[in-house]
């Protein structure tokens, strides 16, 4: 093999390895940034929802059969209002057979 070919292969290998490492590092960095951003937004929504919910109503719900009681229905309706207030029309989550969406049973559509 000629010296010129060896140098060319070495340079190509260097480009491939450095590109792969750069992509991997950037992927890891942006994944962390995105997870932190989503996490802070989720905490904000949860804190807002918690501020509007009545703790005494929540304490009255004790068993799985309590879904028919007025405290449960009141809390459910309040949480639906929080969900609707924080929904985005440009963001959709479609349920899959392995990961069903918690809100997929509501009327209208299966996802937002």
C-alpha cells in the first residue's frame, strides 16, 4: 500500500472517530439539558396544581372504590382544568400498545 493511501485512510479514520465522539458528547449534553428543562417545567405545573387542590378533599379518598365520591370528582375536575391550562396544541403524545397515555380515554381524541 502506498504511503499516500495510508495517510488518506488515517485521516479518514480520524475524521470518523472525532465526528462520532463529538456527536456522542453533544447528544449526552443536550439530553441532560432537555431533561432538566422538562423536569423544571413538570415541577412548576405540579406545584401550581398542588396550590389549587384541597388537601382535606385528598385525605377523604382512601380506597379504589372512592372514584364515585364527590371529593374525588372535585379533585379530578380540578386536575383536568390544570391539564387543559397547561396543554399545548403543538405538542402531541400518541399512546402506543406498550405505553398507554393516561389521558387517552377522554372524549374527543385519544391524544392532545
